[in-house]
C-alpha cells in the first residue's frame, strides 16, 4: 500500500486548516505588535537603525500575514548578501520548484502540505529579519520564551530539589529504585512538552504546579508508554558505549525538565556521551536555540536555592564536555527525517553513531512520520519510512499532527472521552523504536 497523503489545510475544520487560518496569523500579529510597541527599546539596544528596521520588518510580516489570509501562492526566499552559512533559501526554493513541477501551479497556504507551509512561515519570519542587517540576529520570540521560564519558577525549584536529592541518594539506590527515578523523569519530560508556545500562539504556557505530584494521575493519559522497554534498552547498552542524543523541542520549563532527565542519566552512569541538539534560529515560537539554553542555565544559576545548584551543575557538564551542544541547520529545514540521509548526509552520519536518540515534541514527531495522514494503528516503525539511523524514542504530548502506534480501537475509545485528544496536549506518548 502506498503512503497516505500529507496532512494539509485543504481539509476544512481540520487542525491543519485551523492552524493556517487562525494560529499562524495570530503568531504573526503578536510579533508585529511586539516590534511596534518595543521599537524604541529595540533601537536603544541595537542602535538607531533598528527603529527603521522594525518598521521594515513589520511591513514584511504584515504582507506575509495577508498572503496567508488570502491564500496567496508562496514566494521564493531571498538569499542573504553576502551569503551566510545559515542561508538555506536554495533548498526552500528547490522544494518550491518541485511542487511547481508536480502541480503546475505554485504551492499555496491552504493546499500545500501543512508541515511545509508551517515551517515555511518561520523561514519567512527569519528572512524578514535577516534582510535587515541590524536585526539579522533578532529573536522575536525571546521575551515570550523567557517569560514562560520565569513564570514556571516554583515548578523548576521543586523539580531541581527532587533531582538533586535523587542524585545524592544514588550511591545507596537499588537497580529498581534507579529505574523508578529514571522513569519518573522521563514522564516529567513528556509532560513538560505541554508548555508549547506555538500551540498557545505565544500566550502564557507556564508550568504552574509541581509536576512530580501529578505523575501518578497523568500516567493513565499516556497513549503509548514504552518507559519500561526504554529502561530495559538503556541498561542493555554496553557500559562504555552509551552515546545519547537529545533533539530538543521547547525552551522554558520543558527544557528544564529535559536537562533534569539528562542530569540523572549522567549521574547514574547511564550515558557515556551526551549531545544536545538545538535550533540555529527562532522556530515555532518556543523552540530552543543555543542562546535560550545559555540564558536558562545562567538565569537558574542566579535564582538561588536548588535552581542555582542545578544550574551550576549544568554549567560544569558543559564546561567539562560531558554535555555537548550541536547546532545544525537541518532541524529548521522543510525536510522530514526520512530525507535526512540525502538532504544532510553529515548530520545523518553523526546521528548514526548514537546508541539512542531522544526526540522531543510534536514537530520532531511530525517530521519523523512525514506528517502523513497515517491511520492511528500504523506501526511506528512503518511511519518512520526507513529513517532507521539509530534506536530512537519520542517523548511528546499530542498537540496536532499524526499519532501512530495505537492499539485497535484505542483512538476511538479515547475520542469518546475527549474529542480533542490529539490536539489538546492532555495525552502523552513515550514511543520507542529499536529496529530489532
Ligand atoms: Mg516547539
């Protein structure tokens, strides 16, 4: 059987349709309003030229918003002058031509694949800034990302306290206790994925309470729970060959929850090398860039209490190369992951050395599954379409895009309880594929 069609906004009422119709224009409006409101403060920081720059960018973003709302054809991206190493306009424009060749008409917002148009919007936002020299590195989502961390302070403190006390007790922990500790932090990392600003269009998505206290209740909301298998897989790896890669999703509380999981993996000797992949540019509102990662660690370190202690620990891991950070432009392309081996052989080869790759969040899940309209009972490995670079696990709460690997009747059952189950973020997945 051939693969299903890509999800697309052409289906009126679908989540893809509502995203293109409502969510994307709202995200643009927030950036436009922010630039207009803060133009003086931005000029103070980036120099007088930035005031005019804000005006230019607002003009471009307003045009982009209009193109979306009137379902105009997508435009070719403009290359940077001089050509920046992060410029990927050629690849975007090539994909554009491919769509032209298939349909003989340019791709449009409501008819082209949803994954492509949603990624394209963020590439256009980035283009709007890089065409303006003084603002070429400006992150229009930075303040939203930072606020979401600051509003989650109590949850971060409770989590940091927990992780530090677990780390201090590891010398006397049994294997069973260690397993329970690891599984708990995997679950925290899953639920941390609820704090996604692209779904809330940038409105506050903080973690208000101590997540640890809710884990037992939340467990019944895991649609796929391979945590036990994941544990067995982790401990089956040779002790001197546990190279773990984490491909991040959102900054804010989610990033803290991810780093807490990594802390335990390091302290418990469950990993020999750990590489964290960030985005190279602002993406899907809250996705983590290297600047976000650095900011979060510095901010926690200055907070006092357990946050401070854990922040220092993380700085030490990074300084001592126990945690490495990798920035790769592939993560902000339009490519789904089955295309990685040809679109980015270098990254593919780097990832092929991993013992386990942890993919966080919806966008990774959508790119892993090609964002196709898979039946929910499709086997996860089948939906990966040959992307078998290394054993991998996905940790996400479902907030749109495909859901695969469910049992017969499971989707119907959960839909009878909550009709918005696959977009609300209330249901989570820990889904492992070892290709064995
Ligand atoms: Mg995200």
